[in-house]
C-alpha cells in the first residue's frame, strides 16, 4: 500500500504552486484527488483521510500538528503577492504605509509568509 496524497486543483493558485513544486522531482504517483480549495486539502489531511498533501507553508504554520517537508526548489513553488500604491488618495497612502509597517511585516513572517 503506497502513500495516499492530495493537492489543490490545477485551476487555482495552490494547485499551480503544487504542480511547479513537483517539477523535477522523482514523485511518480498521482494525487488521490485534486481539491477545490486549500482548506479542503488541510481538512482531509487533518482528518486522516490521506497520508500526505501538498500545502502552503502558511497552512503548516497555522496547523501546528502537521509536519512539513520542503521541496528541493522552493522558489519554483512560490506564490507572490504584491502590493502597490496606485492612488494618491490619503486613505490609500495611509493603508499602504500600514501594510509596509514593521508590525505588519512581523505578523506576516510569524504566519509563515516570506518577505522579499
């Protein structure tokens, strides 16, 4: 009996990241299912329905009971979120500055995000 594992569907960002993470690896088995969202991947993993899953690092941080194994090429599986100020509006600038504050950056790192 082999390891049963799942990942997100390819149409959504977590599935695209999983596909990139698997490129160049020696994984030859197929996922038991392609889930519609990352939360369903985590739910099935935590319930014991599967042995393993490809998940975001932030999901590992949020679910302390899970153990992670890094892929050889972490850069390939990155999902990059960008923020830019496109308005000169006072509120927009204030919000932009807040998101770039040290306290928000610390919170993001504590939740498992990497900052560029």
